């Protein structure tokens, strides 16, 4: 004996491909880079200007040779990160990373830290042709 159980079906005016498209367009997207056709949030877009600087402070009388590097980068989650590296010239130094939701906030902190270091005597390093 063969028993067939019928499941309730949903009848729509959409074709199969349209139904799949509607299912894939959810309000909660699990990835900023989804294939659902959703617009990519503004903060994930590439920065217009790359922010990166390397400055040094040297004082032979005090035996001081320090470096300080600042850069703004985008992490894998689309957030802006301010990366600070500092230490004695010739060493790896230390590093601190701070995450910002907006590029504007990261740039503001970048410029504030740069101003503090410039007031303390740090100067940009100028590369000559034979150092490149």
C-alpha cells in the first residue's frame, strides 16, 4: 500500500527565480560585502587620501634616537583603525591600534597626535634618491 502525504503549498504570482531573489533580500545582512545587492555602507569605502607619516626625534647629547609612525587603515570589518608605532630607531618598537567607526574621527585623532609629537621636536624624515 502506498500512502502519499500532501504538504500545504503557498501559491504566489512570482516565478521561481523571483521568489529566490526575494528570499535573498533580507533586512539583516550577515556581511557588509554581501552578494544580496545591498548598498555598501559609507565607512567601508576606500579612503580618499591615505594617511601615513613617519617622524623621528634625535638628540646626540642626550643619546636619544626615537621614531613615531602613524597611519590610518581599514580593517577587515570596514572600520577605520589608527595604527601608532613608536620606539628607538633600529628596533621594532611598540604598537597600538585604535578602532574608529568613522574616518573623520580617525583623522581627527591622527592630526592631534601628530601635533603633540611635532611640538615635542619630532620631524619628518626626508629620503634622498640614494636611500630609496
